[in-house]
């Protein structure tokens, strides 16, 4: 029996894929598990998906594998679509500003392409 999906995660260009391919297999498995949870859970806990304050609709998908923490950025498009745009290995308490700026730049690129 197929699980009901509340969201569909899609990838934009190769931004996420480039990050994903560099990860260890255990990390890849945890990322895929987290994506499935986000797609099939109606109310996703903030431990896995959280809006980044002070941004225009940018979210971080939160992945923890052992003591390693990873963040993958995305945003909603048409309500139920998360476009995954880039990711990084988190090494500090705070999400680095340059990573947020990079994600916002990619989001803007996506929106500009969609309009044209």
C-alpha cells in the first residue's frame, strides 16, 4: 500500500545533488529517510523542517547522523512542493550567513526562470 504524500520534494538543477554525492552512505540514507518523513507526515516536527527566520520563505531540512549535523535548504512552491536547493555540513550552532545568502540567491534564480 502506497503512503499518502502531503508534499513532493523536487530538486532544482544540480545544487543539492552535488552536495548529496559527496556524503557517506549512512548520511545519504538518513537524508533519504528525512525526505520521506517530510513527504509523508502531515505536520512535520521542527526537528526535521524549520522556517529560517528573517527570510522570505526559506526552510531548512534538518538531518542528524551520529554527531554530524547537515542542513539542506528548500522552499515551497504551489503549497506542497519543496524545491531542494543546496546543503552543507553544519559545524557551528548558528547557520552561517553565507549559506543562507547562497540559498536565497538560488531561490531567486528559480523564481526568475519560472517567470520567463
